[in-house]
């Protein structure tokens, strides 16, 4: 497969991954476990495909005598006599990098939602067990925070 075709496939898969991550965000926000499970499976499949395409891209670059290190890529991108194919490669690489950054940011946002939910569950379990949460013992002012003990629902 040519480098241009590999980059086109990587671009398409990256767009699908971004859409999947956005769908995952909606499932997380709406607490839709069924939808979340579907998006998790789809996300893993897309990541696996992207890993395969990344290997193909690496091999395609090597076949054209290009190394993937930053200096060689910079030299390729700054090449004065860029052919139409090289211009397309540059454009596709730029779009892939842009989508990868969007995916990274969306994944961070989704992780924050998951972490927030995990924290709320941990706090609720602490209340039910009559325990203080480790990170909520002191207030910002440094005083002892005792409202957890007052909110105990049941003590075992």
C-alpha cells in the first residue's frame, strides 16, 4: 500500500476514533451503561486498527527512504521541491496529527468524567461505612473536616 493510501486510511480511522470518543463522552454523561459498553468495544477495535496502520505507515516511510525521527520528518516537510504527492503527504500528515490531538483531548475529558464518578462512588461508600475519606479529612483552611462523621447513614 502506498504511503498516501496508508495516511488516508489512518485519517479515516482517526476520524472514526474521535467520533467514538465523543459518543463515549455522551454515554458517560448520560450514565448509559449499554451505550458505553458498545463504544468501549468499538474504541478498542479502532485503536487496534490504528496500531496496524501505524506499522504500515512506518514501513511506507522507510520504503521511501524516510525515517520517522523528528529531524528527518522536518527536512521532508521543508523540502523546497515538493511534488504533488509529497504535498498531499504533508497535508495528510498534518490532518492526522490534528485529529490525534483532538482524540487525545477528548480522551482526557472522558477520563475526567470517569475519575469524577469513581470519586463520588468512593465518597458514598465511605459515608455508608462510616469512614472519613482519606483526602477529605481537612478543609482548605487546615481545620479538621467533621461533616462526614455527621453524615453517617449506618455503622457496621
